C-alpha cells in the first residue's frame, strides 16, 4: 500500500510527490458557496425555558415587562463560515477486498472524490446589517469580524440515500460513508496515483489552509459507500460539515438542524453490471404531472411555504416572522390551507406558527384576501401582518409544477 495515502495530515503540501494530472474542463464541479443572512439570526420566538408571569402593570406597558420582552425574541449568533466544495461525480468501482485466510473478494463500491478549499468566505452580523433587506436588525448588536482558519474544522459526514423497489412499491435506503484504507488506495490508483486522498477520519484531522488564489489545489478526499443495494435509483448525497451554520428547531428543545448540501443524482441503470452504469448529476426533468409528483417525493424537494410578515414601520418594509408548511397535495399541487384563508379563517397551523413567534392571534381575527390562494393580510392591535404563499424550489404551473431553482444541488437544513 502506498505511503502517500497516509502522509502527515499537518503537512499536506509536502505529502504531494508528483503533480496530480490536470482535469478536463467541466470534470470538477464546484458548488457555489451559500452564505445566507438568515443563518445569523432566528425568526422571532418565545424565550425558551423562561416561565414569566403575565400581569397588567400600572406604570409601564406590558410589552416592557419580563413576560412581554420574552414573547418575541430573536436569537443572534456569532460569525458563520463556509468551505468551498467541489467534486468529480458519483461513481462505482469493482474492487478486490481481502476477506481473511489469504482470500479476497470482488465487491462493488460507490465513491465520490471531492476537494475542500477555504476561500475565506465568512459572514458577520455587521455584514448582515449592511444588507438593505436586513437593516432592521438591532443596531447595537455586533461581533468580531475575524475568523481564523484555525478556528474552522471540516468534520465530514456523507450520507447516500435513494430508493429501491419492494413488493408494495419503493422503499427508502440510507448509507453512511465507510472508512476503508484498502478501498481508498485502489480508488486513488484508479483516479490519480499522484493525488493524495483522505478518508473522512483523516479529513477531520487535516489542516485546510486559506486558499491564496483560484488555482490553489485545496485538500482532496474521497467518500466511500459499500453494500449499496444495486437496484437503487433517485440518489442523493448529503454533505454536512462544510459550514457552522444551523437553524433552531421547533420546539427549540429539539436538536438544531445543520445546514447541509444535498447533491442529487439520477441512475437510469439496473443491478446488471452496475459498475458500468453512468450516474447522472441532477434529476430527471419530465412534464407528466404524476411523474413530477414522484420526483418531488423521491428527492424531497421543498415546495411552497407560508411566510408571515410584520409591517415594520420604522424600517419601512415587511419583516419575516413566521414560516409554516403549506400542506401541498401532490395529487393536484394545491395547498389544503389556502382555501380556508380565502374564506377568512386562520387555520390552527397558522395560529400556532404565530404563537411560536410570540404573537397571539384569535381564530376569529378578520382576514382580508389580497390575492386569492396566494396573499392575505390582517391586523393585531396596531400591528399589520401579511401572509404569503411563496415557492421554494417549485410551484404549481397549470396541471403540473414548474421548477424555479437549480435542482442538481440544494442547501437544506436537517
């Protein structure tokens, strides 16, 4: 076994003996970095683990009491960083693996060769406040702008998920990447003998230097999966550890959801000679509504969502305060909640989402339909709110759906 594969993790550059072979244009696919201001603060919520008593004060407004101030709290976080992720595709290979007693067996492996670079991409609360869309953020909040490369760590977690046929239809299967030095070395020899490749454990210990320019070669690794069902299709690879961004769950006592890169693939082959099947990057694009529904299910593509906005008079713009599942039917691609809103009724799920944001509404709150099936408004005291049905990655279009974002990759929270 080559010693290069186990070279010092602290001297990655010195470990490279001969220059890796250059890749043809388009072979290395780079996912654009995605620093979202929403990763810097939460939506309004009731302060967790604080049991404040509601009362009617005599000298101050109720919203200035402990109870009032704990009703609609925005959680801020420190700086967010992100690594650049590139990969050469999702591939298969037949490898000879020792089984004991001097024997070996040929097994089929799935793998992904990838590159990590630290381009210095970070976001601070100061950056967020300079964005006109978010200038309503509390002016007194500020954090240190510096994020040293030593403070970052790539702790990779690669999960391959897909669907396989069963008696009653399809069943979802999931695989975590495996640590196999023997498989890694054979993959390295197959891909490029001069390229150092780290497995997930080695990568978690590697020092990833800040890239000096666009030609910086970064640090290379490989994710490996074994015992993958040969009938699998509608495949997605989920990559965690590329960023320290996360979203709080509802309720906040549940584990936070990590910002995750979802890479989607389409495998039109079968279990016969599976290593020769070409795994395509992206999803099958089709016009048939029934197949479109199937695709959205197989890749769990986020559909339309209800977003509630507070009309901030000081900032002179609508500020996002709630998000609620639109409960879209994949039979007709309509929301089961929208008709209730058109009838002037606030359904329980909408009421609950506002309650979680510290905004107590009554089911009989008068509701005005601005755009049937899409936009509504109401008032609570002196405050004005708007509820909008907004797309995420797709929306209804005639009898089917229209994809409105690239679906070969997505940034999600899970």
